[in-house]
C-alpha cells in the first residue's frame, strides 16, 4: 500500500529484476487480476507494477474522480516506490491516465502503451445502476448483471450480506463522467514512443479516430487486432506479441 491525500492505494508488484512497467486497468477491474498474464508475458525483462486505481479493488474510494486525481495517484505510486521513468500501459480509463501522465510528467515516463481508447471520450456507465447491489451467490450476481456479466468475472467479492462488485457503482458513473471529454491537448503533448492497440470490433475506439491519433502525432505505432474493447482478452496472443515487440524497441 501507498498513501495519497490520506487514501490507501493498493498495488501488486509482480517483481523481478527488469525495468519498471506501470499497468493501469480500466473501469470495473483491479490491477492484480487484470495484469497477471502481462507480467508472465513480459517478465523478467520488465517488472510489472499494477495499481488498483482509486475506487477499485483494494484501494480506497475517493471524494472525486477527476483527470488530475487519477494522474496524481500514478505520480504518487511511482514517487513513493522510487521508480521511473517507467513504461506506462493502460486500458480504457487507464489508457487515458497513461497518456495524460506522459504529457504532464514526462520525467516519469519512458514509453506508453494505450489499449483501445481515444483522444476524445464519450461514454455512459449509468447502466451499472441496473445491477443488483448484492446477490446470495456469485452466479446469482452475474445472472442479474445480464449482458455485463463477462466484464465482471474478476471484479466480484463476497461481503457479509452477499456477493457484489469490488467497487461502488455510483463511483464508476462519476468516474466515466470525469473521463469524458476532448483530450487532444494531452495526446499531442506526449513526446514518448507510443503503441496504440485497437480492437477491430471495438465500440469505443473507431478505426478513423485511431488513425487520426497516429497522423496528428509522430512516434505512434497503431496495431489493430481481431477483438472488441478488451483486446488483451479477445486476442491475447496478438496483444502480447505486439506489446513485446514494442518493448523490445523501447
């Protein structure tokens, strides 16, 4: 655990002698479960440190879920662990956090990997309010979550009053509101080598927008793979091959 503004931030250090790689998950996830395979795929050359971002997993909730707040958490983790510059890899929410960290604190970042998120974000997570708060069993909660169930496989835990998510749903709604917006300024400010990975069936990052992100900024490599929004789940072999190739050039 590290502390930031009186809150506890949990992280998983997968260890090893390699150079640091900070991994930032998307909404609903937690670092330890989201990036276990990444650590296996890139170690021991890279030491993966996966942060449970504010309001997720074992980290404390926050009073707000702003862009500045998420970036400050990543800065605090790297600073308190004495790490950096690090490669920063992020999915969705974590992808925006990764490139904003690179734009605002380039001294802490060596390179960036962004998984399926753009420079302009417009999403809505209000559907989480339809999920049950608790269910008697894990299977019961997943059944109640309907089409969202595949995204929650590793995001549930048992409480004294039943099974529920490892986050507060209203926090996720607020976090998405804070994520939405035009972030071209930060994207164009990044001067570090960048890998942008897009799922060709993504409903979040369009092919046109991804290509615009490469055209408007030098130093960006775009890889498109047969997957949806979570590319490392939809095409793990392709995703990890692309990441390993990029890291070898870094």
